[in-house]
C-alpha cells in the first residue's frame, strides 16, 4: 500500500526508520521503507544505518557516487513496489503517534494525488549559529492547514505523500540544483494535481549553521532565476518573484539595487547574529535575485 522513501546524507536515520516501522506494523498495512544514502563522505553513520536492514520490510543501501536530491528521489520512486510514496527527509521525526495511520485514512476517505502534512520546529531556541534557519523555518514554513490552503501548491517535499505516477510526471529536472521544490510545486500546479492538506507534521531537526543556510538560500535564489529563464517555472511562483514584478512595474529595480548594495555587509552580519532580521533577509535575497535575472537575461 505505501512505500516510505528516505534519501539520506551524513545522518543517522535509524531512529526515524524504527519509529516509522512500528507505526506501519500497528496500522496493519502492506508497507516498505527504503533508505538510500547519497554517497555520504562521513562513513561514521554507516554502521548505525546498516541496522535498518535488520528491520522487517526495511532496506538501507548506499550509492557509489553522489547524484543529488532530485535524482535520488526518482531512483527511490522507481524502486518502490507500492503506488503511494511517502517522501521524508532524514533529519525529521513525526510529531504524531499515529502519523502513518492519518495518512492512510486520508487516502481511503478521499481521492487525492498528493497529501501534504506540513512541518514544524522545536519551540526551544537553538544556539546562536543556527538561529537564522530556526527563525526562518518557524516564520515561513510552519503553517496551519488554513494558511496552506491559500496557496495549495506551495509545498515542502520533506513530508509528502504522493501517487507514484503523479510524482514521476512532476519530478523531471535532475540537475543537482538546490531549491527544486519550487519547480516540483509549479509542476503539480501545471498538472492541476489534486492536493489535500492535512495537519500531520514532522519536526525538522536538521538546522544548518547560519553561513551554510545563507549560502543555500542564495543557491535557491539562483535556481529560481535559472528555472524561470528556461521556462520551467512561472514568473510569479515565489514571493521573491512577485516582489520583483512589483519593482519592475514601478520601474524601481535599479533604484532598489542601488539602495541595498551598500547595506549588504551590514545585513550579512545581522544574519549570523542571535537576532536575524527576516525582512532584511527578504531584501537581501531579492537583491541577489535581481543580479541573477540580469546574469541570465531572464
């Protein structure tokens, strides 16, 4: 009935798999859990993750070379023997004790193609050098079902149940870009896929350090500009793009860039502080989006 698919990289995923396997057994459903390591350079996790193979209906294997998030998910989907695919990131944990049962009951009581359960974060503040990721996640990614329904195709794929043919039709960009959820979400919108939002979140534990998250955020900005240039996404999917269109309509793009440019270093110092300003973070990313739009002539 359900294939749980977990790509992993430098992470001990055994506790997550053990919990999921228990929930599947309690739900009394046909299941499998496939974990695929994307050629992690840190081999210290291999011993713990290899214990997954001792669990019933669970498999752990390792790739010889790194292939990236999009391609590894496609590989997992092709290996899956069931038509319902539950994609989970390695650095999460289900919040609900009946996490699997809730997904199964939603499948049975509806006719969806995609079910998104949402994500959440620990309430306790992290250490200073992980504050930016934690604050951003709580402010921008943690949403109620009602909030998510305002933009139903805006999903985060770290907790996503999807019908196998729908996934394979939507997941068609395999370059190792960062930030491809925007493409995947836009594909589902273009396909008019039937999406159901439910309150069934996972807790995201894997907080990157401030500098690393900042670099990833800028990579995602560049990915957005590149995908837009190639016509692979619409030009108004992300709030970032909508802000750009507003500036363009007011003929203020150059003025905005001129104003923000001398403030970049001050902004970057703020982003690694214990009180990162997300409004500044938005302006900073918009500035870089404008530069990439010029670079790609998008």
